[in-house]
C-alpha cells in the first residue's frame, strides 16, 4: 500500500514547523549525549548521570523513533535541514556573552545591592581579563580562513 501524498504547505507553515521541530531535534541530541554518558564537566558546570542503564537504552531507542518521524516530516513537507557553522556559533556566543560579562561589572552589579569597594577592586581586573579573552576568541573566529583551512573544514564531518 502506497503512502498518501503529503498535503500542500505554505512557506509560513514550513518555517513554523521547521523552527519548532529543530528545537525538538536539538533536545534529542542532548538526550542522546546523556544516554551515551557524554557529560559536561567544567569549572562552574557539571552534569551527573542520574539515568539507569535501562533508561539510557530506552532513551536511545525512543530518540531513534522520533528521528524517523522527523525525517518523514522533513521529506514529506519539504522542511529544510539547518547546517550550523561552528565558527558562526562561536562568534554569536561571543557577541551574546559580551553583554552578559559587561553586566557583571561593579557598576551594573549595584542593581543587586551595594557593591563593596573590596569586591569591586577584586572583580574589575579579573572581569577585564575574561572580557579581553572573549574579545580574542571573537577575533579568532572573525578571521577569514585560508583556502587550505576551508578545504580541511569541508572534509570534516558535521
């Protein structure tokens, strides 16, 4: 028995479905990462596995079913796959975090109460160092790639 043809869909509906289903797909990537015990461990952030082996296996099975459903919707409705460049993602995060870091300066922290001079003196050079490093990161990804780097990047998966 053949599958019935997909219904016609407007560009607006396509965009709405695509953006929301991409959010689901992104969550599935996180679920799979956790199910594979690929946990983040950093200075101020750590993930702890609280899933049993059985739960992790079931999560992988269910995410596979969800991916099949997403692929069907993509194919039937002509939804476009977004390919995100890592360089652009780093640049976007650096731009976003610039404002976040500015708001940590003592003059802005005053919005949360008086900032003792000792705390301001302590924070100022450390925040300046962090901001400078973030600026360097932004410049690194803002540089044009050489043809060799572009070719190497094209050969890498993802």
